[in-house]
C-alpha cells in the first residue's frame, strides 16, 4: 500500500515516520517548499520521545500531483482550517475509489471536504475523519519530531454506508489504534481539542505574551478554576451532540480512555496524564489552539446549537473573547454547517 501524508507539521512528520516504521511506501507533501528544503534532500525524519530512531520516507515534495498520484490512502494532517484549500488542491487528481482520511476532521471536516470536491471536480471519493490526532507529538525542527504518545481508541468514521469494509482494508498498524463509529457526527462532536485548547490560551494571555515566561500548558496553564470552566463548555458540547441523537464522551472520560489517566475531575485527569507533562504553552495567541480550534470547533458547534434552539453561553463567551482579543472575525470565517448538511 502506498500512502500520501499531506502536511509536514507536528502530526505529518509523526505520521510519515510511523508508517515507515511498518514498511509502507510513504510520500510526504508540504505546501511551502522552503519549509521542507532540507527534508526534501535527505528524506530523513528523526523521531525522539517514545522512539529514538530515524526513518527515510520515499518521496518528499511540494507538488500535490506527485504526492497523491498512484497512492492508495491519503492522510490529511494539516490544521483543519486549511481543509478547504487542501480539497481544492487535490480535487483534480483524486478518483472515486480514493480513500481520504482527515487526521483529524475537527468538527464536520469530512462534510466540508466532500462539498468542495463535488463543487470543484464533481468527484466523491471515500472520505473519513478521526476524532483527534492519533499522536501526541511536537515538531522540533524541520526534520525532527518528538513523539510523546500514541493514543488508544481514537474514533474514526466515514461518509459511506460501507464503513466497515473500508476500515478492514486500512493498514493494521493504523486501524489497531482506532475504533470505527457509525457517524461523522460522533467524531465531529467528539472533538475535544476545542474544549482543551481555546479557553486556557485566552485565560493565560498575560503569561503567553510575556516573553520572559515559559510554562507547561496542561500542567500549569489549566488550573482548577479554568478546568471547571472547561467542564461547563464540555457539558454544552454534550448537550448539542445529544440533541442530534449521538452520544460522545466527556473530555475527562476521553482522557481516561485514550491515555489511561485517572481522576474524579477534568483537572485531576490532566494532572495525572504523563503524556502532557512536557508540552509547552503557545508563545502567541495566533496559534492553532485559537486560529484553528475556534474556527473549526467552537464556531460550528455554536452555529448548530442556535439552529437547535440550544444556548451555549460558555462556548459563546470564548468565541466573543477570541474575536475581541485576536481581532479576527471567527464567526464570519469559521466553519458553519446547516442541519440539513449533516443529514
């Protein structure tokens, strides 16, 4: 099986290295060539953390046609706010039998990609999305990634009635960490990143913008009071999911399932998660924790909530603060789906 990994960031490097470990032919694509100049020459990815070894990928390129031509599986690892652009780039080259998986889709990513591919090329390949990134990882250099953990029981869903057959044909080294669920609504509304990322960044603005201070994001940045606020946001997310007829896990229960952590509260589960110990806080507000997770997480949930007649005051407050502090129209630019699109 030939695999194309789209995006050479945190998750992209980890994904490419992971599949090379198991002997697959891997093409790694990145839009900006200068960001992969050295990697393109050496094709070597150094992995630190739970592994300490180097893998050689087969092709590194900024040519999207070269990246996906003749591959069996396309794994999109770019931030979810770039899904529209990626869909437009790949549209001329994908086929009906192509398998595209967003890692992750965040909220309604697979539906958005399907809409773009139909508009651009009238093509409807097999499209799936995971609930979250499979790897806890951080890119250290252009060709070096720190792999801190491989998550367990990550949910995956497909926009196809034949999801079970598709799942069976995925590489075993990949599917062994996944759980197939019946609906994209489950993976989309199971998006825990929007809960864990947005509010803590905004509530730590003073420290983040203080260049003389560095702190651990989950351990020091999410205090008991912030964690309590996140639990309120999480209950609103659950309420929207239940109104749409799907069951999703609370963040603290997801942490227990994915990382084998423990605790009676979200704060305790975060403090007891060894995989989060070394993760630093962002150094700027214009980080994916805000720019991505508000646009493709909180905004679509709020938009659907309003259509359902549900008030989500904590989620709405975070969007309000983000718009004022970052001076960016998140609601205008964010991902918005009508309930009919979800059906």
